[in-house]
C-alpha cells in the first residue's frame, strides 16, 4: 500500500470521517491561547483549579479581574501578552531567529525575557539601563536577565559614557545610582555645558517657565501633579505656549527636551514603589539645561557627596 500510495488515500478517508474527527477533537480539543488566558484571569474557579498548590488564595485574588462583556473587550497589558506567548509556545514552537537585538530591556519581566529566549537560535544583544527600570515586574540586575534568557555565560559590558545629557546634569542624577543600581558604575558625560544645572528652593513654577521661554528650544515640565501645574500656567496665560510640554513624571521615559523643569521631585518619588527610578529618568531628559524646583526639602539621596 505504501508503494502504491494507499497510505495517503487512507489518511484522506479518515480525515473525512465525521465520527473520527469528532473523537479526535474530544480527546485533543483545540486550545486558543487568548481564550485560555482570558478564562484564567476572569474566572475564579478556572484560576483556582490551575493554581492549586502554586498560588495562595491572596495571590489568586490579586490576579483575578472583572470579566468584561466579551473577550474582545478585554484590555491586555504587556505582561498579559507575555503570558499569551507562553501559552502559544506550548501549542506551537515559535520561529527561531539568528540574532536578536533588544533595546529598553531594563523594563522587561522574567516572562518577557522567556518569550525572547524561545526565539533565540544564536546570539543576542540586549541593551538597557537598570537605573531606569520603573516597571514593578522588571528584573533588577543583568545576571538575572542572562539567566532568564538562558545565556548565563553571556558577557555584560557597561557603557558608562554618554553625550546627550550635560555633565553637571548627569552627575546630579547619578547621585541616585548607589541606591537604584548599586552594582553598576555611575554614568559620566563627555558634554560640558556652562550653567546647565539649576536647583531652586521655590514653588514659583510659572516664573521658571517664563524664564525658560526667554531661551531657545523645547521645554518639558515634569511633575507628579500636572493638573496643578497646568492651572498655574493658565492663570498667567502660559498654558497655550507651544514650546512648553507638561508631562507626568510617570510618562517621561524616552522623551527629551532642551530645557527640563522637574517640579517637587520628592513628591514624584513618594508616588510609587520605584519613585527613585522615575526621578532618575526625569532628571536625565534634559539636553541643555535642568531646573529642579522644590518648596519641599530635596531628597537626601540627591545631597552632594
């Protein structure tokens, strides 16, 4: 039969047999990753069965979320997508890639790194700054990153010199590094610019914005309380100034401005678990000048050393 092609014909006949098809589907039902994760995250009974002996009742309660009216209405976070990828990889192996380059890796979770590892056929280049790791689930050091990538023998190369941020500004921000990234050397800058750093014990944010507008370039006002800053600017008619961008400190990552005003840094630090990392990000958004405005006392971590 094999020589005459009978095997292929038999397989075609079996596939067309409804009873056999139904039996196969009953024994090995198709699994859709999105549906599986959706049920796990929105049905307590489903999660309890899967997490029995693995997660405590409190941990399960923290994971469960209100069930939306349909799966299409589900809002997926990047962490959820990493879980979806984990499930999908159990069904079908992902395509392997020859060389993978990853940027902003400091905010990746262990699950994100596992998703990358599954696609590695060869080497990878991973870039990031642990001092800027603001995600609650971010891996906190590079040896751990290599472990989750299954590359424990990988080489860690510290890039400590930069050009974008003036030296005085970067030196000030680097005072936070002993606490937020103690295992790494503090960064330094090749750029030296006169009058780049200004520390003002005042809450006169509007006056500082007016002074910044007298100079050239873009202006970023970074604060924990943007509505308050917006109201203050509106009262002085500066709310329509095209060159001023008001940005919550939590959204400052990846942005840069010629002049940056960081308002009440201690309040930004107090707003979340990784507030010091958020502040470090905010302080390093300046290309030409940084103004730190504070009526509240400055953080001890930013005191001169």
